[in-house]
């Protein structure tokens, strides 16, 4: 029983940590877009995948208002993570 309660708490915490909104992205120009994530599963715990001017990036979510754009690739998308 204690294990079930513990697992439920961990699941709820993980869901809460990855919820929220993307912060406002940097207003910069780039020559080549680089994707650092294709979905929240590619990010560290507590971060979400956000679309920015120069590709995608894992960011710590904000919990008020929608400032940036959250990114989650769909089946069939051609999202590839750049290693650099």
C-alpha cells in the first residue's frame, strides 16, 4: 500500500513539473536552427521542450500566462536533435 501511494505521488509530481508554459524566447537571429529536443521526454526532469527562433530548447516552465511556444513533435514529424 505504501508503495502505491509513493508511486502515485511521484507520478503526480512529474506531471506537475512538466506542466506549465514556455517562457518568452530570446529575440535573436540565427543562420541555422538547432533542435535540442523534440518533446518533453527529451528534457531533464521539470523542463519542457519549447520552440524558439533558432530551433527547440529545453526550458524551465513558467506557471502564469503563455509567453512562448511549447513544442511536441507529432508522429511523422521530421524532428531531429542536433548534438552540438
